[in-house]
């Protein structure tokens, strides 16, 4: 690895633990992402000095997140892996997977809890708070659906607008100045 690639791979390994994946998986992903060609598990293991089994488990996890794709090369029986290079595609994939793994089970649990009849004042208060959480997560989920339908250029423009969206809402009368929704 060049010093540049080594620094990127090392950083992704460290950041992986903060993102909910282990260091090995982060480094495997980073190496595949910056590689100019698909890599086989043996090449990854040799480059990163990891065991073949550790690389195989990491590749399975990355495949389950849809962050790497399996490729076959003509005349070669080995499996090769590459990663999408479009940052927007990666962002959308990660966001969708996090939603599927984290938000949807939580919404399902909250929906079930809100269908229960409270048996005490404590349960009534708990349900009231759960309803607030449910409503927020559902709003975020619906917003996420809308954002997922935007093309990358429109999404980038929206993101660059930042706080100016609030001013636009104030101008159109959708939000009173100085208030938060």
C-alpha cells in the first residue's frame, strides 16, 4: 500500500468502531473502496496481514450491508470484490441499511406498544412518551423516503441550503420567525 492508501485504510479501521463495525471490516472496506480493480480475499488478507477466515467474515458482513459486490473474472475461479465508487450511492445504501436494521424494528415495537391498553398511570405516561418517539421516527422515515427519491444533484443543493430552508419557510408563511418546529 502507498502511504496515502495506508493512511486511509488505517483511518477507516479506527472510525469503523465508532460507526458500529469492527476495525477489520472497516479496513477491508477501505482497501476495496480505493482499489482501482476488484480484489480477491487472498489479496486483501495479504495486504492487510489478516487471516483468510477473518477476511471472509468481514466480506460477508460488507456484503450484508450491500457495500461490496461479488465479481467473477473470466478464467479465474476466485471471487473478487469491489465497492461502489459513487459517494451518494454509498450514503444512500448505508442510510437504507441503518433504517432497515435500526428504525424499522423500533417502529414495529413502538406500534405494538401503542396498541396496548395502559393498565396504570405509569403505563399511560410511558405510552405518551413512546407516541412522541414513534411520531418522530415515523416522520424521519417518511422524510427519508422523500430524500431517497431525489437525484444526487438535487440532494446536494438541498444540503447546501442548510439553515436557509428555515428562512424560506418563514418567507412563505410556513414558519413564524424565531420559532422551531
